[in-house]
C-alpha cells in the first residue's frame, strides 16, 4: 500500500460535490464508512477517534492499482523534528 495525497474535510466535500458527509456504521459487521450523496466514498480507520483532528488520506493498493480514501487521525507521534 502506498499513501497519496491528503485532503481536509472541506476539500473532500468539494471533491465529491457535497455539503455533507456521513460516517455510517455497517449494521452487519460494525465497521464505519463515509457516505456522500448516498454513495460510499471512503473507509474509516479502525482506530479513528472523532474527538481528535482528522483528515482524509488517499491509499493506493499497488497490487491492483485500486485507489481508496480513508478518514483517519493524523499522527505526529513518530515525528523526530519539525522546522
């Protein structure tokens, strides 16, 4: 898996031409996903915490060429130095 661009919530809404994104819980398996205009547009990280900062990240599955978007909490825990 390869990481691509990152988008803010506002930019992700613009990308999908919507003013509302819903985080929805699948009633069968309990997993979360993001919906816009009745369509699934992103997965949600299994460690997602809505009380922390969040953004969308593009994920490229190199073996298939599939592009997925994921709502996640960016982490700075492994940052050694910021300038």
